[in-house]
C-alpha cells in the first residue's frame, strides 16, 4: 500500500528520519499546516515556543554548539523569516550547523507582493551554505536530507528551506531519504601527504613553535588529537575566543587567549615565534591585529578544512587541508619528541607582568565596587570549572572568556564573527536542551539582556535551568571603554537607564537576587547554583571597569595596552 501523506506530514517524518528531537520555533499563517502536523508528533519532536524568531535562531545555535548536532528552527514567512536573518548570518560566520525551515506563500502568489511574502532565498543566499525553495511536496524528503547533509558536513553552517504553502498541503508518496554525496560538493578535501611531511619537517626543525587553536578543533572533535600534537612536540598554544575550551585551561601548554583582549604571552610571542601553526582558525582581524606586522618572522602552517580560508588574510607557507582530526594525527605521527623549554620559559615574563598589572587587580580589587572579573571567576569556581559558559557581547563576553575556566570540551558558546548583542539569553536556552546534563551559565550586560529579554518567557514556560548572571554597570560598557580610550571620554549615548530586573524576574516567576557588596557574592552564587531551574543573579559592578590588556584598533598584535 502506498504511503500517501501531506507535505507537512512528510516534513515531520523527514525530520524524525534525520534524528531531530528538538525544534525552536514560532507559528504563523504560512507555516500553519506544518504546525498542525507537528501536533501529532509532539512525543518525538519537542517544539520549544520562543518569544521571537531571532530567539529561535540563537537557541538553535546554542543547541548545536554544545551538542554537536544540527539546530533546527521552524518559523513562518515574511517577518517571521526575516527575524531569523541575524541568527543565520551569525551561524554562517561562526560555522554553526543549523537548518531554518520557513513558511512561504503558495507558488501561485510568488512575486505578487502577497501578504507576508518575502524573497527569503534571495536574502539568505549570501549568508548560508545552501538556500532552497520547496515548491512541490515531491521535493520535501530530498530537500531535507540535502539540507542536513550540507549543514553538518565539512565546515558546518546554516541552511534555509523556504517552504511554499501549497507544498505543505499537497499529497505525496513519502519515502525517507538520506544523503552522503552531492556532485561538485567536496566537504572534506583529500589530505595531501606531501603537505603533511612538509609540516612535520618544519615543526621538527623549529626552535620556537606556537600553535593557534581555533573552533575547528571542537567542530572536528579533534581535542585529543590536538593534545597529542602539542604534547609530543612540546609546543605552547594559544586559543581563539571560540576555541577556548578545545584545550583545558589548566593544561601546562595552554598559554591563554589570542586576540585583541587576549593574554600577553601568546600575542607578543606570535611576533617572536619561528613557526606559527594555525589549527581550525581563520586568522580573523581580532586575532591578527595589523596584518602588515603579523608574524613576519615566522614560517606559517595552516590546518583547515575550508580551502577558501587558505591565504585569505595571512599568506601561509604550508597548507594542510582536510579534517583536522585526521591531519593532526598524520602530522603527529611524523613529529620528533621535543620540549622547547627556553621558549616555554619566555612566556613566564609576560604572565608575571599581566598577573601583576591586570589579573590580580581585576580578581582582587581594592575598591568597594565588585569587578566583573571577580564575579566571573567566582561563578566558574562554584561550578568546579565544569559549566558551559554562554555570553552575550561586550565587556561581559571578553571578561567571561578571560576569567572563566574550562575543563570540558564544547564549553563556550559565544558569538564571534558577527558579535550579536542579544545572543546570550536565547543561546543559553538552547544549550540547556542540547546538554541537559550540564550546568549552563550565561553572562550578559544590561544592554545585551534587554535586546532579547522577552525570552525570559521561554525560560518561564520551559523551566529551562539557565543560570543568568547580569553584570550591570549601567553602561553599554564596551562602547564606553572605546569612548574613554579613543574619543576623549565623550560618552555619547552609552549610559543606560535600567529597569528593576528583580521585578522583571519576579513577573516571569524566576528566582533572583541582586548583589552589590563583596561579602554577599559567595552566598548569592551558592544560592543560584543550588536552585533547581533558572535563576537571575544581578551583580552591580563598577561602572567604568575596563577589559585589559587590549590591542588598539589597527595596532600590531604585540602592542598591547595594559591600562587605559
């Protein structure tokens, strides 16, 4: 007997066939047949009703980043679809696997400026790996299989399916589809044995090698291969913002964070090493600083899965293309055991200077006001440094990255390339569904929280156990810092008049506590961690705190400022 069902039902079965269990979405007119079909699949497809479609996209990102699975969004056409654009762009630049399924008007209405019609495929083609309009129910099984394969294979990224309403209601003979090949699409380049040998030879002859660890290590599940690689050759490593948890903070070869607000040692020694090895990172401008002066003394090796990244920003001497889980292991097999003790010792001078000038004053301030760093470190230690860190954007993000500690893989969820304010709260919700076995702590500023504050409603309804830490300095802090440093302290529209967040939390039935005094901090954090379900901790921190060190915009990576 033929399996004749509606297109909407075919979508449900296709999603189940792909192993989907969680969907973040918001219903509307042009996707209503799909939501009607979803009603009968509630036991297998857990739909999380967000309060805004941007929240759905960021929640799907958070889910994907911590679980390693594809995040899924389901929204309606027009404004519902365009509200996901920021999340799609964010997922593209940060290589997050996500499938956005959006309703669309029927094919007979396309091009007529029908109610809630928008050219979603045209809008999203530049910011997706693939964007496709499903016009017929016959395309559904194939399109879904292709979407998931593209989203999660090779360098991951977002895919958009624009689902015409007529295709949702048409009848179709359904057959499940799986895909593992697309003509002309090569997700993982073949490993070049010559490049592997050349890279190993260069590393074996290096006296001062330095490894730059990117998120590609996490995406490729190559954390153990990375450790074997650096340990065998005794190479110090620095991590990009998105790659911070690829290597435990306590690992003796981990020299800290790279980039504009990273640690002194790895940044300054970037311009002193003789061999620089980038692994799964894209030489972003916030990591390299001024390209004209970046690592000019070094031979550069670049491990990456995406050929488009090779020589894009930094000209390299050897490109090792392929899945870093395989390429790292292949190079490691050819490495000679080494220590490089003098080179490792050279980091100590910078670590001591940074500890004295920046870290100690931040973690043990002498003033009455709480500092951002002391709050962050206290939360990290209260979770035994095992929590997942989610951040919004700004000083909260950079301070969290610096002072949180990482002991487990896939433990940082932040918006890197796009820098999306409002990312933190919904991404943290998604993370609690992606890894319900782990504690999720999200740090936000008073500006970023208010950008998607409506998602407190999602937390209320789902009882999502998000531990929210609001670092409230009554400023748009990161912009204020730049205004202080580069615009003569002309604080143009950065002071914030804030609401009473305790009252807002109460309205959403979320336990909360405000901390202003240092002696109350430990108890408040313990209350937050021990409370079942969500909790909002508002830490009133020093208003004009600064994230240091800092490479000034346009400056060289080794020209870091230790004070404002």
